[in-house]
C-alpha cells in the first residue's frame, strides 16, 4: 500500500498490548489468577474482554469479505455470531459459573464424575482452540503482507510470539486487561473510518451498490490473481486464470463474472441462490444453527464466565456483551457493501478478506486522511488477532496445564502456553489459502455438535449419564470434525455432499442430541448418586451461596 503510517500503528498496538500484559503480571501470582483471574472480574470489564476476544479475524476481516463476495446470503454470520450470546444467557451462563469449575473439562467431572469424559472433553477443547487459532494467525499474516508488503509468515509469527509471551507471563488476569482495551480499539478502528467512507460515498453522488449490469472498475486497474478461478468476460469469453497471473482492466469496464462469486445484482441481493433445489436454504439454516449454538461451546468464551464473582454477574456480563457485539457487527457489513463500489478488483484476485484494510485508501485516495484511517484500520485488525488469540491460548493452555501436563501450577501453565501457541503457528504457516470466516464457521459447527449438547443437557436434564455425554460428544463432534477435515484437505465435492460437508451443523447437532439422550436413557443406572445436590448447586439463587 505504500503507507508509511501502517507499520508505526501496528508497532504501537503491539507495544501497548505488551505493556498492559506486564501491568497484569504485577497482579498475577496464584494459579487461580492465571486460570480464572481469581473470579473477581466485574461484569463491565468482563463484557469488554469477551467482546475483545470474541470479535476475531472472522469478525474484523472475514464478515466484510464474505458480504463483498456473496451478498445477503452471508448476513447470517454476523447475526448468528451476536445471537449466540442470547442462547448462552438463557441456558448456560449463570449455572456454569455456579458449578465452581475452572475449565470445561472441570465442569464435566463436577457434573458427571467421570475421569474418562474429562479426558475426552480435554481433547475437544484443544482441537477447537487450535482450529480457531489458525485463522487468527492466518489473518495476521494476510493483513501485514497486504499493508506492508512483508512475507506472509511475518504477521503470523509476530502475533504468536506476542500472545504467547503475554499469556505465559500474566495468564487470565493480564489477558483480561489486554482484551478489554482491544475491544474499544477495534470498535474505534472500524467506526471512525466508516464515517469518512459514508461521507465519501455521499460526495460521489451515492453510486449504486448493485448496478443492473454488475460492478465496474472506477479507475484503470491491474490485478494479480491469488487463487485459481474461471472468469466470464463481458464479451462472453470464458477464461481460466491461475495464481500469479496479471490482468488489466480499463476505467468503467465491467468486473468479469468469477466462478463461485456473486457478481450479478440478482445473485448478490437474493438469498439461497446455491443450486436449483433446497441446498442454499439448508446451508443457511445450518449456518444459523452453528453460530447460534456454537458460541456456548467455545472454550475461550466459556472460561470467561468462570472469572465472574457469581451467577448473577455472569448474566449481567452476557447482557452487556450482547449490546457490545451487536453494535460492532453493524460495521463490517457496511465495509462489505462499500467494497462492491470501491474495491471490486478483490472479487477477481480472491483476496476479499482484505477489503477492510484496503477500502479507506481505495475510496479516499492518497490523502493524509486516507493514510491515517488505513493505519487505524490496520491497527484494529492487528488488535483483533492479538485479543482473540490471547483468549484462545489462555483456554487451551489452562486445559493442557491441568489435564495434559497434570501440574496445575504457574510454571506448568507457562509451559502449556508455549505448547498451545506453537502448534497452531506451524499449521498457519503451512495453510495460507483458507477462507478465514469459513474456518471459523467450521469451528463453531464442531463446538455446537460437541459441547452444546453436553452443556445444555448437563445443566437442565437430570437423566444425563457419563456414557451418554461421551457418546454424544464422540458421534456429533466426531462427525463435525470429519466434515472439517474433508473441507480443508479432502477432494472437491459438488451437489448435496458438498453442502452437507461445508455446513454440517444442521445434521451433526441433532445427531449429537439424539445420541446423547438415547445412550443416557439406555444407561440410566449410571446417573450420579448426588445428582440432586449438583442440580441444586447449579440452579439455586446466588443469595443462598450453596
């Protein structure tokens, strides 16, 4: 981009993050400090911290890129990401905090008294955490290479090193301060440029987002293709392009139709255009189910509720989070819409995830204001990678420390943080072409198919048994993991198989619930003897202090 302000902005965010982490280090002394911040975080602080870690690369970059690429069909991503906290508020937040657990595997043992189930939950926490961490590091590499021209691995390594250092030294106590700061930075980084972009759109006489003939190049544009695609040129010629191929377009020339991208206004504005049957509708419902129920199964979100003083504080935290997250998600949608006007070349190159960082310069030109706003957006994007990676790394390190290394000490937590950060970094360095939001959506599907049934039934149904819970996690979660692996490394599919694998939640979540209930009813003799006392502890008013 040739913006000299971008690197100082990213360096400033990194230094502030490290400084806040070192401040938190002064307050982190015990294992409880490292795992759950000694359960003293207020609802307001905790809500800002949850917003900071939850609004990830998929939120900051991916949602805008998906809307630019596919249109209204993917508006369910931001809706589902936000609405997931409503399900969390209604069914999980307060009882989970009252359980007194430190981690999700802790809850499994508290509720069902099974060491084997705890081990199984540990494996799924680590898998979901690493699956979610990879796109954060991938997004960091993409952003830094886009705005500075550096090699892709630089951004991924920088985020991994900074986050691992912060988590290892300060644990949950330090991470809470970092994430709360980074939520407000991310909101500012999108909101301020959005005002200028809207004003520029007005000054340009409000160009149509979806002109009848499709988007056009506003200026003479040369693009370098990043991913293989099939283009349909305005004269009807079909052309296959490969990565590295250079294409030039004149000002006013229509954007060619790209395979798998909604170029025409009718495709971009109308939902469920995938196929001539119900595949599009099925994929939409599956996405809604994954995002709505997956939130309550994300380990780095759940661990935040263990840091509240009591169940009532956990509920208040969730209400504030709903407001903060809902306000944030209005902004990436606007960037995706304006990207159709000012950055249509991204539809050809395949780098739609970069629309947020490129849009200020494309719309406002090379003015000082444009450079300042681009630097602010880049800083916010980097904050997204740092904050979400911090939460994920904390939750995974906590589980590795207590259940894999078996130490449960400050030293063990620090060693676990290094292990938890190294594995996803290696994966991110070797997988750079995945769609950020698609990978995160798959992580939601795995969470919804494994921990959601376990938590909902474990909190609200006395008849759940350890064998039923284990069977549900293995069958539902295992099916979702298989879908993830086929999507990421399997052969290309078409028709219904492709839809069922790309959006598996609509069949894996009901499967998980059905198997859990059926096996629990078949093994009802294994219901814990102290189930009455456990359920009373989960649901009794906080004033009773049971």
